[in-house]
C-alpha cells in the first residue's frame, strides 16, 4: 500500500485527535485541513445538509477502513468513532509534509463539537463563495447567507462569533 501526502495528513489528523467522534466532525476537520490550511486531499466539497461534505472523502475513509488503516466502531450513543486501525503505523512511514497544518487544525478546531464545526465550515464555505473581505457589510451579508442555508439552527450572534473566530485563526479576512 502506498499512501499520498494527503492520505497521511488525514491519518495524522485521526492520530493527533486520538480518534474522531462522528463522521460530521471528520468531514469538517478534513474540510478545514484542505480548504483553510491548503493540504491537497483531493476532496471536492459541496454544500450538504450538515455543511460542506465530500463524497470523495467519504469513499476514502471507507477505503482506509477496508485496508485496516482506520477503524470505525459505534459508541454507546450510536455515533461512529474513527480510530487508528491495525495497519495504521505502516501507513505513516516516510515523509509527512503536512504535519504542521494538521497540528494547526487540531489546535484551532480540535476541541469543537459537530454542531459548532458544522457552523464554522458552513461560514467558511459560503465566505469563499461570497469572496468575503472582512468588511462590516460583507459580515452582515455572510450572516444572512448562513441563515438562508441553515434557517434558525444558529442565532446571528453565534454566526458572527464564528466569523470572528475564523478570522482570528487566519481562515477568513479580518474586519478593517
């Protein structure tokens, strides 16, 4: 088995998090790894019910599981837990050029739950589409856009705080 640098970045993400609880959390952390940190995962993201989602990434995770590089088990509440599998260490031989980007995503977002990651990834995805500049008018438009996608799921103040948090991480332009 040969693993690309992007494959290794995904695997390192699982290791750095000591396992990832939930497919949504996995998808969103990988989204930020590729779209905000610039790691070439080869994933095409589209807007989905729970924010940006990649069928490519979903297939890749299934491949990792079938190769026993990752394991997936159900928790007591029915959530999937993604962990290193029996063949994990053999996959991480050689160079890992994206190790710092993985650590940055874990530092910035590793402690967030699925609901917050869904909101942050949705904000980022829509900000990129909007060509967000950080201006007050762009921020107001982005809040409205997120609410148009998510309805009343997130309050405007929560979305605004998410925009500010993403700017503080360097993932969005900050206001002037």
